[in-house]
């Protein structure tokens, strides 16, 4: 999974006016920052996944199915 960056445009870029803040991929941001079209503001951290607690099946009562041999 590639990193995402929040960037500020320095020119009319992808239909966005000058000074807009948009989110783009790392490769895209690095390339256009080198060309002076964008300014990287910050890296967007992926949100932590909430751990889903698995529910166990309901417990069955112990049966007295076994019979003793004499």
C-alpha cells in the first residue's frame, strides 16, 4: 500500500485552483513537487484497524449420553 500525502497546489493543477489542498499518492506527490507544481504539507497516517472481537458459539450443556458397562 502506497503512502498518501496532503499537498497544496502552487499552480492550477488537475482542475484545482492555486492554493487548494488535495490528497495524492507518494509517487505523484514527489514527481510534481520536484517540478514545483505542489508543496507537500504532511503524510496521511493510515487509520488503525479496530479489532473485531469474535464471539464464540454458545456453550452446549454436558449430556449424560454415556452409559456405564457392567
